[in-house]
């Protein structure tokens, strides 16, 4: 997958997942005005991050982008694994 296709696919996935989660939480009555405001602020921040990411990505060579993307995925995987281990043993 080319870098723009990959980022677009990830964006579509996260958008659909977020909308589905929001619909489910709203239908079950778990989202109130008090819980929706921080979520809205987080969404604005995430869209800002996506804008900055697009600007950075457009200036990077595809090989550099792939390398940094894989490094980020490795660190994310390590973080998730260590968090899970601490929850199991903690």
C-alpha cells in the first residue's frame, strides 16, 4: 500500500470505529453532556494532529515514511504488551 492509501485507510477505519462506538454508547445511555464535552475536545485535537500529520507526510520520502511508521508501530506494540503484562501481574 502506498503511504497516502495507508493513511487514508487508517483514517476511514478509525472514523468508522469511533462513530460506531459513539452510537453504541449513546444508545446505551452512557454518553451524557458531561462525558461528551471532553470527547469533543479530544476529537478537535485529533483532527489538528491529522492536519499536522498530513503536512509532515507530504514532505517525507516514501521510504522514510515507511521506516518511521514501522518504528511507531513497534513502539505502540511494545507499549500495549507491557501495559497488558503489568495489568496481569499487578
